[in-house]
């Protein structure tokens, strides 16, 4: 997680940000000139929404934006595990892989 002081310095002169997990605390928000914070996905865990509202900063989320990709990735991981991909990858990386 990013240090709040570092984040505040990086937000200098910034009007809008697409947030991740960095801590948008009251102190960070009050030190910024942000107008909007958008989170990719759902949840406001890393944003002090009350402080943002008090500072006139809009906060938005994007629910459902990647649900299909997440589901596809989960199925791909299950198929890879079922077919022994992790072991095959280790064999290939070590130069021991042989066609079967």
C-alpha cells in the first residue's frame, strides 16, 4: 500500500484519478485538488467517502465492468490446474519438458 504522504504529493495538480488500493484518507483528500475519484470495479474500501463528500470530490465505481473476464479467467485457471499446467510449466522452464 502506498504511503499517504507519497500519494498526496503525487496528486499535486491532479483533478481526477482512477483509484486502486492506495489510501485516499481525509488528509490525502484535503491536501489535493481532486474533483473526482473513480474506482475500477466495486467497493470504496480505500476511499474515505465521507471526507471526499466533505471536500466536494465525486466518487464513482464501475460495478460489473469486468465480471465476464473474471469468470473466464477462473474457468481457465481451473482447466489449467485440471490438466497439470503448473507441473508442465515448471518442466518447460527447467528444460525437462518432453512431448508426450
